C-alpha cells in the first residue's frame, strides 16, 4: 500500500481526486490538508510516501519542498508554477533520491490531445488554440493551453473562455488551404484527473526520477 496525502482536498478538483485515492486498492489515503494545517507536524505524524498537490501556484512549491524534506515524492497538478521553481523542486528530488511528477493536466485524454497535436503540427500552415474552463478558474490562459502552445512552437494564438457549465475543454485547430483539422478534448467531470494521478503515484514509487508531464509515464516519448 502506498501512503498518500493530498493538499487541496477541499477544492473542486482536489475533492474528486480524493475520492479516486480512497477507491484505489493500492493506496492508503492518510488524508488531506489545507492552508491552516501545520504541514511539518502533519507529515511527521502521517509519514506519506507521496504528497499530491492541487492548490495554488504560490503555495505548491513550498508544499513540494516540505514533502521532499520529509521523504515524500511530490505529484503536482497545480498550474501557475514558474519554471525556476520547478527546477528547484526537481533538483531537490534528485538530491533526495525521490521521484516526482508535475503535470499541467492529469487527464489522460488531454495528454493524448497534446501529443496528437504535436504530431499534426508539421503538416499545417497555421494553428490556434481555443480553451474553455469554469468561470472561477483563476489562471488565463490555462496551464494546459500554455504547455500545448509551447509544444507547438510557442507563437500560437490562444483564445480563453471562462463560463459556467464548463469543466475543462480545449481545441487545437489547424488550417491548410481548403481544409481544417480540429483535435479536441472535453472534460465532463473532474473524475477525469484521478486515473492520471494514480499512474503518477505508482510511477514515483517505482522510479527516482522527476517527470514533467504524463507523456513519458504513458510511453509517448
């Protein structure tokens, strides 16, 4: 059994991920914690092997570094983290001999959407991204859209929508004379993130390596 703790359990995504962790037969879910928790005391008491994070960009690096210091591998689904902070987390994992994962999106379908878009890009003259999320999402564009744009060369227009009734959708629209190609992913429930999180948890226990994205875990690279 893998002992797992969750930062951000009270959030919409965190709540769905918590349910997935509780249902997994190989996970011992030791509980969630929030901003008011004494993190050092929590980690010392529960001694998780993995700490999953779905909080905010300003909080996630500190949580990850505290987890690593306590001997736990970080699995980070929080976006808005600067590259320099990810470099610091990766270096801390390497020094501690721990695995870790950062993914802008833990939905397996979304990861495949980005991979397919990257494969299609060389065959088209133009591409734009349309992403839509729930009205309360703080970052704009989304982390997934930014990662997609970077993988497609960086200079890709992104159109962001924030609407009630939406969870998380993204389309990558390619254009060539007389034709278009759209690669789309729809998230209908936040349950979509749990399978990817569980894959990441199992991977960091097996392998002391820091992964940026689920691509290598899924065998796409």
